[in-house]
C-alpha cells in the first residue's frame, strides 16, 4: 500500500498555501518544509498501521487524496488558469502578455484533454472535493481583483498572479500529488503535465521581470 498523507492535514496544508496566493517564497518554503516533515511522519505512522492487519481498513479509510480527487483538483487548476488567460486576452494589449495567455489556453486545454481521455479509458470519474471548491472560490476572488485593473497595472498583476499560481500548483503536484497517485498511467500523466507547467512558471517569471 502506498504511503499517504492524512486528508485533513493534507488539505489544510494545501489550502494554507493557496490562501496566501500568490504565496511569497518564504511562505512557500515554510509550507513545503512542513509538508515534507509531515509526510515523513505520516510514512512512519502508515508503516505502523500496516503492521497490524486490523489497521489496514482504517488506513484505507483515512487515506490521502484519491487519484480521482487529485484528478479533479488538477483539472480544476488547469481550467482556472484558462479562465485567467481569457481575462488577460479580454483586457490586455501587451503582446507578451497575450502570447503567454494564448500559450496557457493551448497547453492547459491539451493537458486537460489528455486527462479526460485517460479517465475515459480507465472508466473513472473525477471526484469533487473541498480543495477543488476552495481553489475555485479563491480564483474567483482573484479574477474580480484583476478585472478591476487596467493597462500596465493589470499586466503586472496578471503576470505576478501567474507566477504565484504556477509556483504553488507545481509544488503541490510535485510533492503531494505525484507521490500520492496510485495508478501508473495517471502518475505518468501528472509527471508530463508538471514538465509543461514548469515551463509556464519560468515563462511567467520572465514576464514578471520584463513588466517591472
Ligand atoms: Fe499554465
């Protein structure tokens, strides 16, 4: 049985990261260190639990995010980035910002289509959950904030939001979702998606610098 992170704690770590969105590097670091420490502790607890047959049922019941919860969160995160991009195309005249937004729509649509194809093949349905809902609520607040800005102020805020968003999503995918994923094909898809999202993060970082 794979090691898992307890759902309550895992979710609070994730939401704490997102609530500081866009997170500062320091907050991100502290959160990731907490997560690593917690995951280490959880692995020990999981091993102890597995030592007794009677605990196996409990371990499964208290497992971390399931593949279908992860799929729902990742799909939601992709869709939210697509929505930010549509807002940028509606508001910005900056060619670099527009090019980045078009790339986000193209890449996240492609990754989400691949995820849907895999889910269809597996006969699985993503499971809505509190994390997906919180992610959507936070993004709605951020979209409202961005929509109130114009010109260079909008461009800077969009670029900074894209950088913070990708930093936080990428860290979560890399340190929580990929390790927790059970299905090999799903894990592999998360890995290839992460490679694309890391390119986005680098691109967003350059965009932030160029707009300063
Ligand atoms: Fe992206």
